[in-house]
C-alpha cells in the first residue's frame, strides 16, 4: 500500500515533470499567454486548412496570395499593369500565402472582421473578377462555412 502511494506521488509530481515535459521545457519557459496564443492560432489554422482554404484557393488566391494563376490576357499591355496593381493592392490588405494568421491587416481580429464584411456584403471576389471567372463566386453554403469559421473563432482571439 505504501509503495502504491509513493508511486502515485512520484508519477504525479516527480516523473511527470522530469520525463514527460523534458522536450517542451523551452516552450514552458515562455510567458503562458504566448504559448496559448500560438496553439490557439494553430488550432484555428487547422480548421482553416481543412474547410476554408479550398474555397479561398479557388476564389481569392489569384489576388490575395503569391500563388496567382494569371489569365492569358495578362500578357496584353495595359491589362497586365492593371492586374498587377490589383494584386499588389489586394495583398497589401490581406495576404493568404502563408495560411492563418494571414498577413496584411496585422491582426487576426481585424482580418476576421474584414473578411466577414466582404462575405456578407458580397464584395469579394470583386465583380470584375467574377465576370472572367464564372465559378469564383461563393455559393450560399460556402459563405455559411466561412462565416461559421469566423463566428467560432473571432471571439477567441484577443487582437
Ligand atoms: C481580382 C482580385 C481579387 C480577388 C479574386 C479577391 N480580392 Fe479581396 N481585394 C482585392 C483588392 C484589389 C482589395 C483592396 C481594395 C479593396 O478593398 O477593394 C481587396 C481587399 C480585400 C479585403 C480587405 C478589405 C478591407 O477592408 O481592408 C478583404 C477582407 C478581402 N479582399 C477578401 C477577399 C476574399 C475573402 C476573397 C475571396 C472570396 C477575395 N478578397 C478575392 C482584390 C481581390
């Protein structure tokens, strides 16, 4: 019996600290909020990769990432400059190249807010883009999915 008590005591305090956390000690020495933030953002990104990224890849990446698939008319002088400056402007606001958290606005909170607005107001992708890419508009259920991802996660991020 006494051995059992000692064993439990050891496994709760001694062994757990010395063995299980051995490899993570460098993380534990950081302020706890940073670790929480990082794993929270990772979790939000995991959801993004599974459900939202395929939608954004089709409808947003041509302008909001470095993975632009240029249309044939990109070669036409004048049009080329117009498209290039459109992409530059788009990426300045919101760059999805490296997944979530995005770059551009500088905070996940602001990104969520801005994306929610464009989805609700149906302003992205822009009409001029949908004219040439007839399949780029978001379906009702895709919009619902994006808004749900935002609703589920926006309140969790501080800024
Ligand atoms: C044809 C290029 C193009 C495509 C495709 C596109 N955007 Fe944009 N987007 C822009 C440009 C240009 C801007 C910056 C100027 C503006 O706000 O209209 C922008 C700005 C934004 C902003 C920032 C608005 C703000 O208030 O700062 C968000 C959010 C956004 N886009 C979301 C999206 C999403 C989500 C998609 C896909 C569903 C998408 N965009 C597809 C060109 C594009």
